[in-house]
C-alpha cells in the first residue's frame, strides 16, 4: 500500500506550505499592480492589501509554530501561473482604458484561489482540533473575501464602465 502513513495532518502541512509560497508571490506582485493602476483609488486598494498580506504571512508562520514545524514554503505552481497570466494580459492592455478592469480581474483570480485554500485549511484545522490555527486562518479568509467584494464593487462602479 503506497503512502498509507499519510494523514490529514500531513495534508494540512502540505497545503500550508503551498499557501506560504502563494502569499509570498502575491506580496511581490501587489506593489507592481499598485504602480501600474490608472486609478489612485485602485492603487491604494492594492497597497492596503499588500499590508494585509504581510499580516497573513505572519499568521501562516504562527500556524507553523503552533505545529512545531519550521515555516517552509513549497512553490505554489498555481499562483505562479496566475501571476504570469496576469502579467501577460496587463502587458497587452498597458496604457489602455481597460487596464484597471484587467488588473481587477487578475486580482480577483488571486483572491478566489486564496479563498478556496484558506477555506480548506480552516476546515482541516478544525477537524484536527487546531482551534487557534483555525481562528487565524479564518481571519485571513475573511480578509480575502472582503478584498474580493471590494474589487467587485470597484469594477462595477468604475473600472468596467471606463473600459467599455
Ligand atoms: Fe492573501
Ligand atoms: Fe497552490
Ligand atoms: Fe488576498
């Protein structure tokens, strides 16, 4: 029987390492997104989320600590792909009226990935009896959801019409 000794605990750690990598990639991408945003307001929203992302990275580090494990990232290939695709499309729409709509769509792709990951990690932490970890993960989950909603609002109230 292959890998019969693997448990939910191992799976939790595996995905935590994936999210640690994903958040670090996002932390590097957000200042660039802020810099190229046409709208001041969008630029500030990206900057604010960059600050939140620093806190989310710290929370992940706290969860590693709670589990007596070293904080280690394992490259999130999904986030690499999302960021790469965003870069390519942003390049194509550079200095167009549709650039902000393009940046928002890319950012929401990131938020949705994070929402699914934090949702899963939170459920697993609860199942594993890691209640303090579940609380930390829930705080990050709520920040991602809030960011996603803000981006939808901004797109529907401003960026989409500007791009049309
Ligand atoms: Fe995040
Ligand atoms: Fe991943
Ligand atoms: Fe986020």
